[in-house]
C-alpha cells in the first residue's frame, strides 16, 4: 500500500468517524426536544414559522425558531435574534447546528423552516436529520419548477417528502385534499387542513396577514395544546421577516415591496390587496438575478397578464429581459436602471410601483431606500386596507 492509499484510508476513516459522531449527536439533541416543527411550502414559510414560534411561546413553550427567508435568522428562546453568517453556500447540514443549539439552550420546541428544494434533500433533512414530528406545508404554487415539478400537484408531492411518519401534518393548501390525505395515510400521520374562516371570530386576526397563514399557525399551536386565543396573543406580536411584504407611500406614490413573493399568483394577490381604487398607473419593477432564469420567465408572464403602464428593470441580464418584456407587453415602455438609487420616487400622476422578482442585492437596497425616504403604510392583507 503506497502513501496515497494510506492517506485516502485515513481520510475516509476520519470522515466516517465524524459522520457517525454527528449522527449520534443529532439523535441526542432530538431526544432533548419535545417537538421539531418543520415548515415547508412555496410562499409564506418564514412568516408561518415565526407565527408558530410566537404562538407557542405565548403558550408557555421554550422555543428556538430558525427562518431562511430574505435573511437567515435564528430567534433564540430568550428573544435574541441572530443573523446567521455563512462562509459558503447554504447547506442543509446547517439545520443540525440549530437542532444542537435548541438542545443546548434547553428549548422544548424547535420551529425551523425547510431550506431544501430537491425531494431527496427534503426527505433527508426532515426525517433523518431533524426527525420532525410535526410537518407544515403552507401552500403549493408554481415556483422552482426546474427541480420541484412542472405542475402544482408535482410540486406538492415534492414538498410532502419532508413530512413525518406517525406525526402531525398541518397545511393551508386546500386544492389537493385527496393527495394530501393519501400521503398522510401512507405515513400513518394525522392531517389537518386549515380553514381561513376559522379565525373570523378573533378580532384583528384577518388583518394581521394572509388569513390562511394565521389560521395555519393557530392550528399548529392548538394541535400542540395551546389555546387559540392564547396563541394569537403571541402571533399578533410576531417579529416579521426582514424585507418581507411592505408598503410605502409618498406624494402621488405607492411603493409595494413584493420582492419576496416570486411567483405570479402570490404577486397578483399582493397587488389586489394593496392597490388603491383611484386609478393610479401601474409600474412593474423587476429586480432580476442571473441565476434565476425561471423566475425571470415568471415575471415576464406577470407583465403579460397585468399589462402595466411601464416596466422597470434592476439587476442582471437586463437586455435579454427587456426583449422578453417588450414581446409580452408591447404597449409598456421598458426602462433599465443601474442601481436602486436611480429609481424615481417622485411622480406627477398617481403611481403604484410593484417591485417583484428577487429581494437580493439591489432589491434589498431598494427597500432600505424606501424605508428611509417614504412613509410605511399599514398592510391589511386579509381585511379591508385603508386606502391612501
């Protein structure tokens, strides 16, 4: 055996020892927790994760919460927020680190957002790494179709790979009850499909966020023994994800930050919930990422369906995207901007800027600029919004 073979053998042995120790540690950490709640879905994962954590905390649980929305953030049992620093691309092994932190900090519940896309990674992270006993799916919409499937039913199949065996399953996805019930039966798990109407009697619940998100979070809390009204006291004060949906106003201007919505159906819902009735002109502002071509195609389809007055572009690959937008909406002039500071926040006629596509890079800088220069307005997604 030459030196290279010996080095390979030593390295392989050390790797196997490390993986064995990691598996044993994860098992010990999981045994220290009463529940691991794994939250998945196309839209609303970060919001629902934070709502569930807030509701359970109000019910007396000691909770560690981790979200990977616009920014990866952990909320510790003492309420401290930690921005998660990454020295390399996101990896699902990060979930084990926060399973360990939850056990170290004597939490009894870990509420954690799924960060996997591929079905095999969802299955491994949910069942093998975290050993979740509560699985939550917010919804199944058309996004990440290159890895998750070309139809909503296929995407739901992919999302369901992380669901627990002999556990609890909660979802606000109401379009595929038979598909969900079949998977729950195969897993010997109990399924609850949330109904937005269930929160109608709770004052302020429908105005807090999308009613399906609020109902889902309260159902999860109730499933773990927390009274709905007690849970809602926590939920209504939950700390929102940075750069999540927000609306800002200026003279003749409404700026809607829908940069984290990404898919067409969610973006249209946001527009309908936030637009005014005064006939303002619609400008769709797309912040594009070169590594998200499928998302760019979705935003082009949005322009075709919504027929904006103008289309503005930020970010990468603007020439190619401009050609697609002109074909999709030939009556809408297309303007490109180099940086967020170039976007005009002044106008003579009433205008609504619907910012969509991607939150990263110039998108974050654009929202930070809106926070500095414009006035934040209330967003009552589930109820009547006060028009401005």
